[in-house]
């Protein structure tokens, strides 16, 4: 745990709640209530945690969905370089972020780190941004998942159903799994992810073994000149590509449930970034080799996500393509479950510290999962999917609605939120160690954090500037500022909420970011009061 001023905040928070935990009832603070108030420790090892966070990146969805968009719409043939550049930036980010994970074990992750570095009010703002961003990313995937499942039913079973029906079924299934033990969830995610990655690697090998006849085994995609030139939207491509890495930064969310979190959490973050950068760089190169560097942009524009399946069928046959299509769906389901678990734990951390009602700070007695947060996320997902379902103009639904609207709108809103959280967290790392007079000892880590923070801020600026392009809106469309405005309004609302708590409920404000430290103090105070009674 962190040292310095934080214990003072924890002590002050406990003093202001009153004896016997009564103050917690008045203020909404989740005082000690036995095992229901804590996540189950020691459930995840290195492999379980790594698979849980990598599942969020949905590698097959990136290869089939993100890569064709970058090749076609943004004209970037040099995608391997793009992923390696982003990998380098995120490794810099991970240097300081990982060091914070050694000092602070809190399911609130981003907002807890920001609170400990930049103050509790900033932490309150970050908490709401994290909740909205990860919720948006999860809900967005339900759109494309429902669309793909309806297509599978039509193709293989001859049954025509609206996209939102399988989407709603998946909402309920994900919600059910979210109630179960995290180590069981990790096993489900692990199996789906490993199969998915193996199939992509098989395609990569087949593409190298049987490259495009026009260009052969070309290394053009690694040529820096492919990142510039007419029609190349590099800034927009960087914004779009960073979402492919989302997941590694979730490792600290599981710190309280991880064996030796001061070691395993940081290890998993570095492994996650390195794996994603190398896997995505090699896979995007394989796609360019299979299609041919001179042909890949045109093919991607014409076929979109179907490009991968066309290339696979040419080399590996129809049966393998069908299996890959099924794994495309299961990979999205794994990503949904991963995001669901993260949102539920953010809700738990916020409930435990008084940012949300105390019920959110309790866990399922049987599984140790944050049950109320899981229910909240399921209800939000149901409402959003139903809202988009009402916009359909055909009996079986308009296929452009779930894919182009629900997926792209929510996915990019969520990605912007995560980019901003990473940028602010980078500067919070610097403040955290400087305030504890450890700046000199951590100077190289702080330098890495500063460089990463500036790079991520630059990507965030480009994201807001080109948001209309990212969501496919027409030039001058209000969507270009309304959608990113969701994150802006959430951040401002969170800061105002933090300021109000500081003025009206200083005991709640003092606990923001303290997590289990304040919880343990409440437990000790309750036990002491019981002993005196």
C-alpha cells in the first residue's frame, strides 16, 4: 500500500464516520459488514489475470473489423508500424502505471491512482469517466455481436431474427456469468481467447506461406513511407488503433483478487502490451501479404470485415472459415464478459468508498463477485440495446443500426474515455511520487510517465478533432461533438460531484481512492466498538 499522506486521509475518514459505523449509515459509506464488503483474495494467478485482460482486446475482432477500416477508410498500409508505435507509447505508460500498482491495490484502478496523485476531487471525476467509458465499450459490442449472430442463424439454420434478440440474450448470459467466481470467468475467457488466437496464427502462417501472387512476400507494410502521403489519415488511424490495446490497463482492477498483486499485476500489464503489439503487427502484416500491399486498401474498402474471411477461405477452405466465423462471435462474447467484470468492480470500489450507494460496495456471499455492480451493468446494457432496437425500420431490423451506430458510437466514446484516463493517470503517477519525496528515486519511471502522458494527450486531441470520421458521420454533423461531449460532460460532472462531497460530506471525500485501507480501518473500528460494548 502507498505511504505518505494517504494513511492520514484514511484516519481522518474513519474519525468522521462516528463510532460503531453509524456514520457510514448516514453518509452512504459502506462500513464493515463482514465478508460481503470485500472481494475474494488470491483467486487469480499470472495466467488467469493475463487471459482476463487480453480477452477485452478481442484479437479476432480487431483483425476482422479494425484492420480493414484502417487499410480502407484511412488508407494506412503500414499498420504493423502503427501497432508497434502505439505499443512503445503504452509500454512507456506501463512503466509508471505498473509502479503505482505495487503501492496501491484498489479495484478502482484508474480513479484510485488519480485520486492518490492529483487529489480526491480529480479521483471522483475519473471514477465517473471510467464507469461511462467501459460501459460504453461493452454495450457497443452487443450491437455487432447481435448482428453477427442473426447472420449465423440465417446462414446455417435458415432462421431470420432481429439482431437485438440474440443481443438481449447475450446481455442476460453475460450478467449471469458476472455473478460467478472470477477464477471461473477467467477459465471461460482463457479457453475462448486461446482458440481465437490459435486460429489467427494459423491464418498468419498460411498468408506467409501463400502470399499474394502480385507482390509475393512483401515487407512494404514495414516501410515508414506508408504512414504518410495523399489519402493517409495517420492521426485518425492512431485514434482508431489504440482501442485494439484496451484491456491491459484493466489488470490493477483485479489486484484485490490476485495472488501477490505487487508482482503479478505489473507483470501482466507488460506482457499484455508486448503481446498485443507483436500479435497485431504480425497479423496486420499477414493480411497485407495475403491481399498484396497494392491491393489491400481497395479490397478492405470493398469488403470491410468480410475481407479476412475471403482471404482465409482462399487459403484454408470453407470449413475453417466457418469455424473462424463462429470464433469471431465467441471472441466478442469474451470481450463483453471482460468489460462486464471491470465495470462491476469499478462500481464495487465506488460503492465501498461512498461514491455510489453502499449496496454497490457489497459482494455475492457465494462467489465473492460484486453482485450489485453486475446487475447495474446488465440493466444499462438492456436499456441501451432496447433503445437502439426501437430505431429499426424493418421487421428484422436495419443492419446498419447495430453495426454503424451502436458499435461505432459507443466504442469510440469508450475509447476516448480510456485514452484520457491513461493520460491523466500518467501525470497522477508523477504527482504521487513527487508528493512523497520519491521523485529522485523514481526519476526514470516519472520521465516515462511524462512522455506517455504527452503522447496520449496528443492522441486524445486527434480523437476529438476527427471524431466525426471515426464514427462515420457526415461532414458538419453534430455527432462529431455530441458524442465526445459525453465524456467531457461526465468528467465535469464528476469533478463537480467531488467538490460537493468535499463541502457537504468531507468524510466521504477523504476516502476516495483509499479502497481497502479505509475498509480495514472501518472493520477495526467496528470490532473495537463491539468489544467495548
